């Protein structure tokens, strides 16, 4: 059997005593070692490029002619270098950042992943080590710790969609509740949120009058959810006995949902004419209908909730 040597790690400071004069200078002359790890062809390497009062360790261009910034550290990642990289990206309109470090901290790995999810730039975090095999000369070992991927882009798009959805919902509820306060006190003390509902107490613990809105549907409901399932069913059944009277006062049929396999019950009215994802010029009509319906709904049901 052939003799097999072991890999021995060498302290980086024994290979490159100084970041700028050692590691950065070596990478300038051996930029292809980065390309071998991240499959990014780099050319036109320049050291210590000025960016305002700062200077980038290395800049290069990818195969499409986009600027790439490269920062190196012989120690742990730190906020100072991360801040500099973001400054360089924005000031020279670079599309790619490469951060080469000896010891990546967990919080900085997460930060790099978050930047990749935002799709603002392709950000690669590489760990550098120095190794020897037997009595060989030391050689660099680069490992990709974090970088852009199809998955990170999908995660970023999902987060962006969720953020936009939450902002739009809050805008929807702000407008609806502001208008409702002019016509009824029922939800007057409710602050707009980012959920699919806006809820006001019905005068009994566990019962609430809710506005409901999803992308293209809205509704109103009495939600019955005390701590006791049997009590919920009793309240629902008592109201159901008054179904004819309640629907007459309300002026329309309602959806009576006893939900036997679940703890809660609800009585609701749904409208399929649109929701918060529809054009904002449709919102006033949709919301007026909901507010009118809630006023009639409260008038029809509230007498039957009194002790």
C-alpha cells in the first residue's frame, strides 16, 4: 500500500505575516484560486483601489465586465470589514463581493446569507486556511461558507412578498378602521395590524366581531372561542335557534359554521367581490360594504348575547 501523508494546518501568520503586504499581494498574483472555488472568472485585478477615504483590498472584473470587490482578513470576521464591503459595493456599483477570512463568525455568515436573499449583490464568504502535506510547502485551502444560490434567491423573493403583503394589509386595515370609526364605535379602539382580520370584543369573553380580508375575498364574522368547547357549541346553538330573526334583521343569509370537530364556532358573511390585493381604487366600495354589513350584523346578533 502506498504511503499516505496527513494534512497539517499551518498558522496563517506563518505564511502571510501581513494582510495587505502578504495575503492581498499573493491573491492579486493568484486570483485563479478564487475562481476554482466559486466558478467565477476574474480578470483585471487591482490592489488598493480608492473608494472615498477607503481603499479596497482588491477589485476585479467578472466575465461580464462587472466590478467585483474582494476583502481579506487573517482573523475573525468583524463589523468593520462588513461595513466597508457594503460601502464599496454601493460606491463603485459592484455586483459581486468576496470576503476571505480565517474565522467566519456565525452572525456574519447569517448577514451574508441575508444579503444574498435580498438579491442586491452576489456575496461570497470564503474561509482561508494554510495546509501542508508531509514536508511540502504550505498551500491555501479555500472553503465556500456562504454564497448566492437559486434557493437563497427564492427565499429572498418569498420574504419580499411576505413583507409587501403585510404592508398592504396594514394599509387596508388603516383605511377600513378609519372609515368605520366615523359610523360605529364597535372597532373604534382597534389598531390596524398585518393579519387577515381585525377583531373587536363582543361583550363576552371569547367572543369577537371580526372583519376578515384575504387577497380577493372579504367578510365579517362572530367568532366564538371560549376556553370551553361545549360552551362554544351551546352559544352557537342558542344563536342558531334565532337564525330566522337574525338573518331578517341582517338582511341576508349567513354562513352558520358549528365546526363540530373543532373547538371554535363562527357565524359569518363572505363577499367574493374583491380583497386587499385588488386595485386600491376598489377599496372604498369593498370597505363600505363591509362596514355596512358589520353594523347590521352587530344589530342583529348583539341582543342575543346579553346575559
